[in-house]
C-alpha cells in the first residue's frame, strides 16, 4: 500500500464549525417557522460550502507530491524532481481548485514523465473532475448545452460555459468505441427467443459551411436553407415470439372495435436493445461510411449474442442501400429478411389515392383488403391486381407511372413479404423499435429549433446519446475512468514504494 507521513491534525476545525453552524441553523429555522423551500435552499447552499471546505482540505492534505529529489523507475531509469512546482486547475462539483505540485522528468524543459500527486489522486486528463463530467454528460445528452450549463450552474453554484460542455462531450465520446468492444453479451436467461437486427436513417441539421451563401441571400428554386447530414442507426435486440393472425393485425392497424378475451400471456418486450449510430463524413485523410460502421457493429453484436438454432431476422424499410449493407455485412446463414409492414402499407395508400379520393371510405376499404391479402401471403395477387386495375381504369400517364413505382417496390421486396410465414413463426413485422430510436435518439435532442451541428459535435452526441439510451451510462463512465487512469498513470504502481507527506 502507499505510505504516508501525517504532519498535523489541527486543520479541520473550520469544517467542524461549519457542521455546528448547520445544526444551529436547522434548529433556528424550525423554531422560527421558516418556509420549507427557503430552508431547503439555505441548507443546500451550506452543504455546498461545507463540501468545498472538506474537499479543499482533502486536496491540501495531499501535499505537493514531493517524494524526494530523485525517483528510481523501471529498468534503472532515474527521474529528477524539477525545480519549480507546476500548477493545474481541477474543476470539481464544488468548484475550481488550483493544485501546485512537483513533477519529475529528466531535466527542466523536457517532457514531464511522472507526477506523483496526479497519479496518487488518479486525476483526469481534463480539468474537469470525473464526477463533474458524469453529471454534466447526464444533462447534455438530454438537454441543449446552454440549458445544461444553466441547470448545473443553479444547482452547483458556479458557471460552466457552453463551449466547455461541447469540448467535454467530444472528449468523452472518444471512449465510446472502446467501451462497446468491452461489453459482455447479455445473460442468456434474460434474452428473448428471436434475435433481431434493424436499421434506419435520420437527417441531422448541420451548420452552414463558411463558403456557403449567407442566410440573407436569396436561394435558388429548390435550394434549402440548411442541409441535413444523414445518420445511420442500427439496433440489435431479442424478443419472444408473438403469435397472431392476419385478422388480429388488420384489426389493430385499422383500430376496429372487436371484443376480444384478455390474453393470458403478457405482450413480448424487446430485451437488451443496443443501439449504434454514425454519420458519413470525410475529414482530411479519414473517410467514414455510416452504413459500414453501423452494420459492422451489428454483425459483431449478432455474432456474439446468437445462440445455436436461434431464429435471426433483419427487419427494415425498403431503402436499397440498407439492404445492400445487410447482404454485405450481416451473416447470411439462416437470416430472414423482413420488410417493415407499415412501409408496405404506405405504398398501398399511394396506390389507393390513384383511384379514390384521399380520406374516402373507398380508399380505406381498398387498402384494408390488400393489407389482409399481404398478410395471407398473397403478394403476387396484390401486385397483379394493381396492374390490372390500372389498365382497366385507363389511368393517365402520370398516375400510371406512380402505380408502376408502387408495383415495382412491392415486387422488388416480394421475398421479404412472406407475412403469413412470419405471423405463424411469431416474428415481428414492424420496425417500431428503430423508428422510435430515430425519433428519441436523434430528433428529440438534435433537431430542436435552431440547432445546427458540426460533424465532430454531431458524431460525439450520437455516440454518447446512444450509450445513454442503451442504459449503459454508469458502466461507460466507470470504464472510461479505468481506461484513462491506466493510460495517464501507468507508473502508479511505483507509488507503493514512495512516501507522501500528508498535512491534516
């Protein structure tokens, strides 16, 4: 263990006095009938002051890290104590502190090789304490940076700049990839019977490039005020089968009031949903393709979690690039491809409005009938019927072209629309999980009014927010602390042979 020599014991009287003052205030406030909210706020301010006093005393007690003129390191290397102490700022949840400590190296002006006090306290690379980074991150993955700074300032009693929070988010996000690789697979007894992979895209509003025309300039026809950068989101989860009939699905989709007996079993719930998200971008010599990043991660996640004989499905909308990435990266052995039923229905509505008025009962009946046919596995009959109907009705060229697009979409995804087989097996047929993830992970945080992002800022937020949404924030913070400590303080074991002079 580390050795320490205690120099004094008389420097904690101020802290004890603050504790006595707090107790006296509580008694006085109770006697005087102080309002609860006023007492609550006064007590919190006093506790913060006590915390600052206590933590400041803790830091002071550590001394200045002077453990002698020289330190013998591994392989006979000798480090010398440099002449002047070096200062650093440590920003804690109790406010900032200035630390003056001795550092060791070969000679003044050369690289500092060992800082005993930093290693002893396991200080972070950043000025901000790990606790403050944790608390701040918990806020800014949910709220705008300026709102987070305001909230933390009101709670902690000191200000944090928006710029510091943005830099903090980018620095924290650098550890996400390593953290993902370290995650163990979920316990087998907590997993569902079906392994599901799903992906989708969502646009993120980006800041206007410097060479783009200013906001006040008149845009050309069709030119948008701000362009969005597409992010790809992937999710892997497990779920138990849900057996239902085509009639059950249609009744739920069209909200038909049919009296049903209550089911004995609970609704299957997605288990251990894990999300990953990425932007496509190019910075210098680095090019990152979002779909490659996400589908590579999905393949690794599926390989780790797949059990022998377990059904594996990929459930997505009809975006061709996503299915191309599915074929390129996900395991083909036994993989069942399923087109999201709701996207297929959207195309049926497009077809309905070629023949009937929007919002009409005829259009609704048209769609309901064909959805039921799809669920019975009659995709070919639906496509053939649409083409035949277009011919008989002698649609104008423009509507006929629109009908052809609908039929081509359904025909191109026919092998992913065996809904009768999926229902019998209890497979999910709608991609609500990834649709909800796009809305919650991206839209709820990154598409608020006036928000514009840089590439690195947006990617950092995607990484941190997906970690938070996965329910892994505490584990991520612990992993990051341990990894950074190993990197920053590899010589910490040398402290076991050193003696620190403590001042208490």
